[in-house]
C-alpha cells in the first residue's frame, strides 16, 4: 500500500511541476529583437551582468539598418551624450519578417544613459537622433524601457 501511495504522490508532484513550468514556446515568445532604423550606431547590452566588451558599459554597436542579433535577446542599450533614442515596440514579427508599421506602438523617447527593455514586446525599433532634433521631443508613452543599471559592483570590460 505504501508503494501505491508514494507512486500517487510522485505522479501528482510531477504533474504539478510540469504545469508550473513554462513551455518552450512560452519561454521563446519574447526575443527582444532590436532593429536600428537610424543611421547612428547604438550600444547594445546583451546581459545586465557587469561585464561588457566596451566602456562605459555596452557590448556591441548596432549599426544603422542592422539587428542586434543576440540570443536569447537584447537586455538593453546605451545612449551616448548628445543623443536621444526613439523606441517603438512590436509583436508578431522577426528580423526575416518584420511587422507592418501599423503594428508599432507609439514611440518612447529617452536620453543619455542605460536603458533596459521591459520585455513587453517581441521586438523593438530604435533610432538615435541628435539632441535638439524634433524627434527628441519628450513622449507621454513610457512603458517600453526603464532606466538600466550596468554597474552591479563595477563594470569590467573585455568579455
């Protein structure tokens, strides 16, 4: 009888754990594809881990017209002095099949600093503009990125 009880407990535990674990498709739903739609490079951050390839704290430059290309995704980006970045989120697309412009969110505009994606969208279009450009006007939309913190203890470069 004890063997039957333990078998039931083990089966119930396995069923509960399986139902609580996200499926592979759910885990892969958001990739943070990042497309630089401008002409100015943007500093991409792969992980908020304190280890970055370049000072002052970013991993690679996303050149104009390019995608970040990180797997599983891009954690955030760095905006240098004298620039702002306009971000628009989108879902249901990929680098090989981007969504139509009508599927983009309203833009969020951010200034100099580190910015973390809030993981609400599958992808983001980002565009750097010189401070003073009309596109740098503050936006009311503020749910795409939040201030990031690349300095857990100290930034180390040379990953």
